[in-house]
């Protein structure tokens, strides 16, 4: 199978060109550990890699990626809270100064939440996806009422609404809310579509996404 062979060819380029050029940075990260000042919560979609979009070096950003870039609300029930653990580590241990929730265009998770794809499916056939994107049920109704449940306009509306929902959910974490209120932590919403190549940033006062300056 050629897929892993392709990775190894990339690794060869990394060892030949990237590693020597960034060796001083890697040595610094080994000696001092990681101290990123910014966390990005993004989608697992292979087309929107935050490190590539923002052209950052190793150690600059702490990233968690999942289907549709979602943050669940704070809860303490037993379970495997992967996103919550990442938020806790970034805010409490790494003491990041900003968290960016970045949605993206043509998001399959947002589209599935809008169209109700994978509903009633078993794990392995879409059941895990369906359970996860139920997080978007709270915004599906308003989006569907205004834009319908199909077409790019409706999908874009859901993609933007998902960013706002995740920001709201971040604020249900006590330590996130306290640090934001004290000015120690800043939350931001962002959106990027490869079809346009333009980063849009949420203005929370107006609710509009505007091109980054």
C-alpha cells in the first residue's frame, strides 16, 4: 500500500531539510518544554491544518482537532472527555492566553448535523458521529428555520453557528469563564474556507464574521 510510503518520503524531506533548519528550535523545546500562548480548537478535516494556515513553528500553538471543531459543555459525569481534558491542560497547566475556535467551509460534521445524516445508525456505521454532532442540535433549529437544511447557504450558516456554540460551551467551564472575566484569557471565533483562502474572525459584539486584518 502506497500511503505509508508517501509518509516516509515526507519524513525523508523533513530529516533532510526541515529538521536541520529548525534544529535550534527543537533543541529549545526539548530543554525548556512547550510554552504555547494560544490554543486552537479545529476540525479533523484533512484540508484545514491550523499549523499550515497560520504558518507557525513547532511549539507555537496547542491544537485539538475533532469532528466539526466542537467543544462540549462542562460536565463531570463519568466518561472519556477528550476535548475537556485538552482545554483543561491548555488553560490550567500551559496557561495559554487565547483560545481560538476555528470552523471551516464544507464541514462534513456540520452538514450531517443539519441534514440529520447518520441518525439511528450503529457505531461503525455513523453512530459515533451522530452522537457527537448532537451537540449542534441547539443551533440546528434556528439555522434550518432561516436557511433550510440543504445547500451551501444553509451549510455555511451551520458552520458559523457551530463556532459560536463552541464558544458558549467553553464559557461553561468554570476556570475558563473566570480567567476570561479577569482578562487573563481571551476567547475568539474564526472561520476558514479553502475555496476562498480568507480567514474570518468573529466580532462577538455584532455576531458577524469579518475578514482578518
